[in-house]
C-alpha cells in the first residue's frame, strides 16, 4: 500500500522511528496511512510498520 507524505502529522499515530521518511518531530507520523504486519502476531513486539522507508541521508 503506497502512503502519501502529508505536511502535517497523522493525529492517530504515535511513532518513535526517527529515521523513517514519514517521521515528524514529536513522535508523529506524516503518512496518510500505514500498513502493519505480520498477519499472525502474538505480541505487539512482533508487529512492524511496513510503510517504513528510510529517510534521505
Ligand atoms: S511510516 Fe511507520 S515507521 Fe514511519 S513514521 Fe509512520 S508509523 Fe513510524
């Protein structure tokens, strides 16, 4: 699922992944949508945001 980078935070998401291209200061995410995997997780630690993309260096 392709996400669009917005110019403001997605108010429904708190994220600490500061090296993601969608990350915004204050632990916000600027993606208009995110996709989380895997389908059969047992704990929250087994889940990952697959919308993550490395920030430009
Ligand atoms: S796309 Fe995922 S990893 Fe990146 S800032 Fe948003 S929630 Fe965090």
